[in-house]
């Protein structure tokens, strides 16, 4: 049954968690502690109690440093990983507890574009075969000419010359391959696209072309994007909202314009200060102290407290909850809550 109150939301994540076991065998779990053998299982805490929702037609950008859990969130939503806890709801219906067979109908609605176009295309299949495969699979009643016409139309829409169809992926540049990967995602007419750093493997000169192509597809097809990236300059150009992750936890969630004009979390401020700016009135680069803690042994309290200049005793023992601000943004920070940040 669909939740009628959630009809306008295409995706909801509720207290989502993902842990990866490091010690799986019995012998691996045995550790020597104080001269005694004890059993101890180590886990990577990749995603920690993430809750957010997405509305139709928006482009939500998920940002943060390497290892913050961005790609893990993407793979959980796509069904490539199973959550350790929490729920994923798509169009009002819970999907994280569905079997692979039950998910087949959803595959047509939800597609994923991967980071590396060199690896995501089968080197033994021609472009025609790679694009026809999902069309045939999801539209078994479509005839041979219908499949061919569909593939040709999508190729033209993303700037891929139909005459390339008989060639293999190794014959193309990175930008051309990513266009082909985008075409493959669009052949089944999805409504929700997960893009996992789709331009990071491309030359800077090609990145803008691919981004503009994705924006055109969004407007023409009414797509909703979850866009994973570490490049904040891309976020400003592409996203309608931004969620900032640190060690698998949400630091800040806000409209793109609000986040760039008025960042509130100390980590968000540090990230934005690292973006090259031409204006003289922008704040100087904020240097964070220390190293990122390991997700194997997460720090107590706020995950950012060991690197934060505003951390106090409360930050060290109590994990902050995302709280709504007057401008509509959500911020998980005791210092923001207590209004003790330097402005």
C-alpha cells in the first residue's frame, strides 16, 4: 500500500544504515586483549542513520570527501546493496525488503549512471547491442524495428551519432562513452536517475557538455536526479538541493542557493572555502585540523568533533540531530543549535 501522504515524494530514506563486516570467519574475530583471547567483530560504518526525501523533478546532490558514504547511499537506493537498518521508500512503497524478482518492475523506473564509462560498458558488445539490451528486456512486446527506432531516437537525443552503432566502446573517447552510458540509461524511459560521479573520469573540457546534456534530459523527460559528486562547482550548476555527508552522517541539507550563500555547519563552510573563487569578498580557505577518523571506529558524539574548531564537551559525547533552521535548511550541529559559531 502506498502512503497517501507521501504521493509527492519520489524517494524517502528513513534512518538508513549500512555496515560492512571486516571479520567474517571465526578465526578473524579472535583478538588478543590483555593477554586473553576475545571475540571481536570489526565493521565499517559506511552510512549512519541517514534520513531524507526527494520530490519529483529535483536534482539532489550528495557531496562530501572520499569515503563519506556518498556512493554507498547511491548503491543502497539502486538496490545494489542491502541496508543494515532503516527503510527505503520509492513512490510511497517500501522497496528495500523486496526480492530481486519483485524489483524488476522498478528497474525500468530507476536507472544508474556509473562513474567510469570505461568499465560500465561491455567491451564485447557493440553500441547497438548495449543499447538494445535494456529495451528488449523491459519491453518484450516491442518488435525488432520498434527497438531499433527507440535506440536511434535516444542516441540522437544525447548527441550520439546513430552511425556509431556498429562500433565497440574502445573506439570512443571518455566523453563519448559517457554519452553512450547516459543513452543506455534513458532507453527505458526512467523517471529517476542515480548518477554516481558521472563526470569525474572525464576531461574538464568535456564535463560541462555532459552536465548540460543531463540537464537537457531532465527538462525534456521530467527526470529526478540523485547526483553523487565531490565537486562543489558542479553542484552549484546542477543541483536544486544539496546534502552534505561526513563519515556517513548528514551534516547539512539545504537548497543549493541557500547552502552557497549561507552555509551553517563548520564542515560545510570548510568545504565551500576550498572552492576557487574570483571574488575578493569571499572568506579565506578554512584549514581543518587532524585527519578524518576511520569509519571502523567512529568517534563518539558528533563525527566531526575531532576536526572542528567549535567542538565542546557536548559535541564529544552527544551526536547532534538535524534541526530545521529559519531558512528551511537542516543542520546537525550543537554549535549552530546553541548559536555559538563565529559569524
